[in-house]
C-alpha cells in the first residue's frame, strides 16, 4: 500500500510554486511540456558550475570532480530505469535529439526493402526521425493504429502489421495527447519474436510511473529529464550488447567504449548534475535498501496521489455540456493512463480556451502539441487540436477546482 503524500512538504521544495503574478498564484498545468524543478536540482546544478566546471580527462581537481559527477549521474539514471549497468545510459540534449542521432546509428543495420513499424499515437519525436530514415534508405513504413473511441491499441494492433521483414518497432509508452499508457511489454514480446528491435519513447510515462527496462524486454528507451522535474536533458537506455555492436557517429579521437561513442562532444555536466538532483528528490518519497527500490516505492506513492486529483479533474470536466475528453475516463482505469487530460469543447477554439485560462493564471497548452498522428487520426488537426491539462504530483485538488471554476466562467460567458 502506497504511503500518503504530504503535498505541502512537496510544494515547499519547488521555488516556482511560490511565485505569484499580481497576487495571483501560478497554477502549473503545463507539465506534459515540462515540469518545474525542486530546490535539490537547482543546488546540484549550481554546485556543479562552481566546484566542477571543467572538461574530463585531466589531472587536476576540477576535472576529477567533473569525472566523478558524470559517473554518478550515469549510475543514478541507470537506477532510475532499473538498468543493469551505467554503461547503458547515454546522455543528450533531449529525447528528440537522441532519437534523431540513434535512428541514424541503427540505420546502418537496415537495407532497402526492410520494414519499420510506427505508431499513430506517438509524439512526432518518435515518428519523424524514422520517416526521414525510411525515406533515405528506402524502407517500408507500416503503422500501428489505435481505436479513436477507446484511445487504446487492440492487443493485435502490432500483429496486423508485423512480418518477417520488420526490423524495428517504434512505440510510445504513454501518449502526450490522450494520456494512454500502452502495454509496451506485450508488444515488445511480439516484436522480439519477429526479430525486430523495439525503440520506446518514455517521455510522458517517466514523470508518473516507475520504469524497469530489464522487465520490459525492449532494446532502447528514452526520456527527457525536464519532464520529470529535472533540467533540459535527454537520457537514453540501450541494451549493452546492442549498443556495443551499433555504429556510432563520432569524432576520430573519441573511443568506442560505452557510452561515450554516442555522447558526442562535451555534454552538459550541469545538466547531468541536475538529473542526479531530480532523482535524489524523488528518492525521498520511497523506501528500500537500494536506490531502484526507493525509486519504485516513490512512484507508487506519487501515482496514488495523482490518481486522486486526476479523478477529480475528469469527473469535473464530465459535467460540462459539449465537452469531450480525448482519452480514458473510467475511474477504475486510471492506471492505464497518465494524468494528461486533453479535451475539446463545442463552440470554443482550444487556443481561445488556453488564453482564457491564462488570464486566470492557469497554465495549459493547446493545439497539436507535436502529436501530429493522433490529432490527424481523431480529425482534430484542422480544428485547433485540443486543450491539454497536465497534472503532476505537486498539483492540488484546490488547483483542479480553480480550473473547473475558470471553465465555468468561460462557458457562461459564451
């Protein structure tokens, strides 16, 4: 059973949550695009810039400190994913940049006529890189389609497009549009049986649930730390044997050892420090003898709290006439979604709704949110997309109530 979350203790650790504008508190419901950071992240970042601001590989104090920090950040992120080794962790600017890079590296394995499978539910960061690769190499692209009424994949969605020519399946763990959590383990098993690699975008799942790459059976998984309370960094995990045998685009002095053959140039050490700080922040909410155990325990606690406020949001939105939630709404199915709730409202353009919420200092996103495929599948690309409300564990029921009150005023005003 998850431990009850002390929300005031949580919020006190985020300086941004204390800010006001003209006396009005800020309500951060823009979390799917990037979360706020706790003080621990800020402290770790500043400490790095002050005490270990040097390049790697030298003989003096700051370079040694920088090297130790980089190693610890890799170990922490390995624990965050429950990876077997820190050498399986690759840092980069963000998930998109890492995927564009890795798609080219993996592309060395493919030949004209090979097939790849993409998802109609995915963010374009896990679509466009593969489409570009397919165009350059002459690959055939097949699509996993989801049900636009249930917002989920059928169990046989992959099997319908999988065959002996399939070399890679790219799939999102959770949708940044519908909020659906996909059964990655189920689909990975099917893909691996067909001999295909599995590349997972975990950007939207990582801020809400624990990830266990050793259990999932996938080959590569990527997330961005700025979605899970850290700085602007991307963190890729890959199976060690796969990474070793995969070609890496790099400068000539760089070695072939992991993970350095994929970490091009001098990376952001302060960003790595911030990632370490985010993981240290999360650990405090968990219990266990090891860091992976504490992280898993922490996510159980945070997810239980998020389910509570997500239920309040969804039930509140259901009361508005003409409002359609574009995602799972069943109270007993919240474990199959993240607290990213997108909706449309008859007679109101999503951008106009976002502007109205902004006047009440409630921060939300509108439009396609780079989810080109799901928006097109739902027929919303030419209608302004959706209004997206994204909760995090530092949000409160009071804030949810403020959004519902604001929406009531908007609808009454016409």
